[in-house]
C-alpha cells in the first residue's frame, strides 16, 4: 500500500514525465490506443529542447531544434497530421569559411573543392561512414568492433587517421556541431552509432535532402503545441517531478501532486533524470549509463535585420568558422517570406565556457563580429538580438542531446540504454535507433515506449 498524503491525488493508467517531443509522442500514442494517461511537464510550455518564440520584430525564432529532413518520417508524419507546413532552408549563394589566420574562403555547393585540409577531411569522413555501416543500431553491443571503438575517443581516432591539422580542425568542428562536445570527450563508438542512426555522415552534415533540409513556417514547436492542444487537460504544465516510487505500480510526486499509475514513461534528457529520486534506487546499469551521458554544451544566438541583405551580395548566410571567435557555424534563419533577415549562430563545446563568462555587451559584440565577417558590416547593427544558452537551461541541463563518453556503451549500454526498469519505461531522443539526437528520434522513442507500455498492460490484463 502507498502511504497516505494530503497532496492532490491523480489516478491514471500511465504517467508520462516530460512534455518534449518524446513525451508528447508517447502520450499521443496512448491517446490513440485508448489508454488513460496523464503527462506532467516541469516547464510552463511543451516542446522541451524545441523552443519557438515570436519576437517583437514579428519573426518566429527557433531557439532549439528546428530542422527536418526527408528521411525524418516520424516528424514529417506528425507535422502532416496537424497541418504544420515546412519550407526549404535557404542556401542559395556563396557559403563562407573563416580560418584561424583570418582568411575567408567563399565557395558554392556542399563543401569547398580545394580548401585547407579538405582532401584529408573527406577521406576520414569516408572512413567513418564505412565503419558506421557495420554498427547494429538496434543492439549496438553486437557490433563487431564494439569494445575496441568504445574504448577510444573521436580525438584519438582522428589523430591516428591524419596528421593534417586543418583536416582535424574540420573534424573537430563537425563533432562540436553534432554533439556540442569536444573530440576528446566522446566515445568513437557513439560517433559511429550516431552516424549509422542517421543513414550516413552526409545526412548529418548537409542541407538539401539531408538533416537541415527544411524548417517549419510557424516554428518547430508548432507540432508539439498541436499535440498538446489535442490532449488537453491531460497535459499538466509546471509540474516538476521530484520522486518516483516503482514496484507493482508507480507513484510519481511533484511539488503539489501525487500521481498513482500502473506504468510510467520517463521522457527526459539523461541529466534531468538524475534530478529525480527513485525508490528503489535505479539499477547500476541505468545509473552508470546516465553518469556516462553528459549533455552537450551549446548556445544558439539570433540577430534579426530588416531584410536578408547578404543575399543581395550573392551570399547564402551559411558559414563555418575555424577562427578564435565564439561562433562555429552560421545559417540564414530568415522566415519563408523573407520579410526579415535572420542570422543564427551556434556556440559549441569549449567555446561556450569562455563566451558565457563575458558580460552581456561583450558576448553580443563577439557574436556580431563573427556575423560581420560572414555577411558584411550591416550585420553589426541588428534590429533584435537574442541568446539561448542551453547549458544554463533549468530543465534540459544542456543541448542538443547527451553524448556518450568512452566506456559508457560497453559498461552499461546493454541494460542501461533503454531497457525498462520494472514499471519504468525510458524514452527520449538518446534512446532512439533512427535519427538519435534529433526531433525525429525523440518521436520514435516515445512511440516505442508507449508500445512497450500498451503491451505490458495487455499482458497484465490477460494474467
């Protein structure tokens, strides 16, 4: 018997913890299956690591996840169900590379044909692709060289592969951009697993027909808000889970509510899971997995202009920066009608640390200096400027996703990655086998967890 409490009591079949895309997808699947559920979300909004905001300048900015590609079928299906339109990411014109010596290299197409280190970078990325094709994404521990690769960092692998320092700069920025971490922090196996989950290195890195192909007209949180509207009062915002007791059933506590259910789906980033007190304590495998899954470090910075003026100069607004500034990558994030011009910059990994320590004015100055290098002097005078440092987010604890440190997969992956813990089921993009780390992966993880719960409830009923 559960102990008595004076808090509000909610009785339901299933509790879903987390109102990001994983939790919402799980809840929607339960809704469609006719299973009673209650979703609790700590923040005052849904979307999780996807955050869309309408600014005073009248433009919608995506502070978190924002893109969708043609093979991200779960996200496209959800958007189609709720009528959330997309438009192609702008990439017309010359892209720019900015190098550590201050030189700039304009180019057309996916990559420069003869930039510094490009030949070696291409060769090593092809090696990564070939190795990734041997990864078992459903049971990663069955991969032939699993133990060997999980004992290495990406950095050690890159150094084995090439002595070209410019190629390694390119590879380092790729790691920073994909995992918001440094190459010496991340397991080589996790890099290969992630590439396999996306269907190849090019799918991760490129725009047209790849991961950055399209954006949402009303922002990437549009489908999430539509799901929440459909689910209605079963979505409870501002309810941060403090503890979960699990035995034959579950008892989930927030500050004001106790929810009693038969099963719980925890759809949170790994480090957010660690803020919850579990009774009994989590198994060593699950706790070890969480301890080897730190969140990436990233800030996303937008500057809004009266128009996308760089297009008039034949520039795309797309850039990669290998210099000493804070920004690593820049995109044209203007709305589909080009009614405003928007540049978005990403501050990754170690760059976030030093940049975050600056005061507001100096952070802004440093970012706009990068934008000016990419788009011209007018970039120094935006109508609006805003930052979202995910490393300082109360609930996400970082972004875009957790990565796995060396030894994490080998030591804890088999039972700690996503295997249910009694009546506790795990969702979140980090548990996906397709598009791991992306919105699409979050959705598929929620669907999988909901299917696990439906199956478990059916088995219990038959018993």
